């Protein structure tokens, strides 16, 4: 049933009670990113610490979820353990469709359970199960046990944390249905602080599809664009792993803690090599016909008589960069082994790899000792990194507990700020140049998907800071619309403004369709206001020295232009975040 309001379910872990609310404002806030920000303004406290039990953990979907393909993401918003400020993370899997079938536009979790617990919630169901026996278990063991414990299947989504979330690692993630993640900014630590090991969303209801030809026509046109053209083929074929060799050729792939941007050993970790030697199968998020999830196999000998255990490990560009080239690996199977280790601990792959790359260089330079790292760390040697990943997840000593709060926090203690590869958070894998470095360091999620800066850097461009910043702002506003729908950003070429309007109108949301541009700008501004209220000071953001030493296909970094661009963007963000 199409409705003008949002149906929001609020679960209080402290009182073990739940209630549903109908919240107006769909035409203004759309869903997803917009709804999450609206709900944080209602339930959150930007001036209180992220550990305050009253702080909400919010999961929100959009008006097109369940009705159109690739509208398969969920937005998770919270105060970040990484910087204490408002943020959001996005994940797919079955989470969005499960929320739709559970008759929720959003789930808000507040409070703190008295002991380690699992939340199970559906359209007519809420149960908080005491589960101290799961505390300390890795992500895969937890998932296996939960699948036996909890009712439902098919449209059930299981979100859980590993040891890293329990120990408060600032980049602990939430694993969603094994192969997807709320990856960045520490959502896993928020769950851990609430004594919440897992959340199961039970899609135990149903919803009708619109009658008439408008919906059928809109669906068919969009589906054909996704499946009968080449627009999405790259994501199914090699996937984002296809970027590895291309960026290496452009001298834009970080190697060995960004001490280089290209390496002749690239063939061993290229997308083509993964597809030829390591790909087991493709998978897809619920409601997606593309199948961009690439699952490789990892063979490990576990018996003296040469019997082997095979593990399935999802891969894409980001973990190949962060646990591959950034750590000096040219062997794809070794990289899969590190991905598996990171997954078990419930760590964000990008932050983990970049943090360990910094630790390796710090050890080489003598800024830290092996007494602190507890294991030898050498670029290209996997066993030391596997041990370090376990230490990072468990917070084994003071060094790892500090590193788990962010690379720059560790660097400030051990005098390694100059070579810390941090752009707001540990960098994404695009050493493309000034535009990207500034965009990621200041943008809302510190994500490569906050703008198309990494793509712009790969083309000739004039160095007009005002023009570039205007492009950042316009790009972000349009992405706010798509992340409020909530669509996969891989499909942004398919879901143009016109197609979004057609899809919304076919569902009966003509008022929403007519307000997309204004809504995108309003959502953008609300997100920045919440970020500023919680302490963000963009003029204080800095870009470490290592980025001034980078050489790309265009040559050395223009440090003067990069600083001008940084200041111009920071001023614009302060304007966007002004209170009204």
C-alpha cells in the first residue's frame, strides 16, 4: 500500500519494548539518506558521545525498494566512533527487501541491552534474545549459529558483528548476509556498545504491486536498461576488480602505503587474474538482476594427509587495493586469505589494510617496534598480516587498541603523521590526484562515492577551484536523491532524474517525483547541519604530506592548487551546514 508517511519501528533495548510511528514528510525527505537524517534529528543527540545508550542506530530504505531493480540498498546512520560525528553507511544483501516485507520504512534501535543479545524483528514480531554465548565469536561462526536459531528464510536478513565490534574498533563493520557490509565509519562498534551481536529482519509480511500499465511499463523499461544493454555489464563480468589494472596503468593505484602508484607485478592481482584463477561464482543482492558480487575460492590445507578446506570469499576492487597492492602483494590467493581474516574479525577492509600499511612503514622506519606490533610486518608477506588482523580485532595491546581508533590517532602517538594515508578516514584506492584527495578528505562520508572526483582526475581539467567545488556540491545533491531512494550507485547511469520520476509516479508518488531536486538539496543541507552540530570543522581538515609526494599520469601533485581547492571546498561546506 502506497502511503504518504513513513512507517518507523523503534526498538528500545533497555526497556525491551517496541513501538511503531507514522512520520510525515515523504515528499520532502524521500527515504533512505533523507529519512535517516530526519530520524537522527528526532531521536539523536549531536552533542552527546556516540557511546550514550540513547543514541540511535538507524536503518532506512526508500520508496522504490521492493518495486524496482537495484533499489536494493539500506542506509545505516549513527554517530561515528571514528570521529564522533553524524555519518551514514550503505549496504545491500537482503536487508532492504527484508525491511520492505517487514512493513518498515525504517528501524531505529536505541538503548543498551543488559547483556550480549540478538534482536529479531518483523512486521508482527519483536524478540530480544540473550546470547552471551555468541560474544567473541567471529562473523562466520555467528552467522551459522544464527541461521539455526532464528525463524524464517528467504527474505530474512541477518546483520552481525565480529570481535572488532565488541572491542570498540572505530572501523568495525556490520556484516550483512555474509557478503555485504555497512563497512565504513564504525557501525559495528555502535552495535557492540549496545551489547547487540546481531539483528535479524524477518520479511514476514507482503505488499501489493500497483495495478495498471504505468508501473509495468516503467519496470520493463528500467529492467531492460539493466539487462539488455551494456550499461551494467562491467559490474557483472570482471566487476569493480577490473579497475585494478586500469588504475595501475594510470599510475593511480596505491602500492606499499602509497610509496608508489604503479607496479610491474600487477598481473597477479588484476581483475582478469581473479576472474581466471579464483572466481567461483557470482551472486546478487535481493532485487538485483546484475550479479556484481564476485565470490572467489580460497584453498587451505588443514590435514597432514593433504586434504584441503575450501572457503568462499567475496572480492571487489576495494579489498584488492587495501589488502593487496597497499600491502605490497602480487599474489591474488594471498590477498583472498587476508580478506577472509578481515571478514572474520568484522573489520572494514579498507581501513584495516591502510592501517596495517602504515604500521608496516612505521616498523620499517623504526617509529614502532616489533614489541608493539607483536608480529613481523613486511610488505608482501601474508602470515604477519594475518596475525596483525587478529590483534587488531581483539585489541591485543595498547598499540593495536590505538590503531583500532584510526591510523591518524596511532600516527600522532608514534610520530608517523606524514605517511599516514588518511583522507578523513583511511583512504579509498584512488591515488588519482588533487581533486579526489580534496573530495575524500572533506566530503560527508569521506567516501570515493561522495562525488565523481576520482573519475574527473582521470581526465584533463582546468584548475578552477570554484568550478570544481560547484561540481562537488551539485554531484552530492544528485547522489542524495539516489541514496534516498535507496538505489545502488552502480546504477546511477540508469536511474536518471526522469526515470526516477517515472518510477515514483507509477507508484502513486507524483508529489515526491515533482520535488526531487529541492529534496536533494534539503537532504544535503540537513546532513551537513547534523555533521556540523556533532563537531565537524572542515577548515581544520588536513591532507597528509604523503599525498604531496604522489606522482600520477599527469605528473607530480600541484600542492598549491590542492590547498586552494581544499580551502574553497571547506568554506562551501560551512555554508551548506549553516543553521536555518
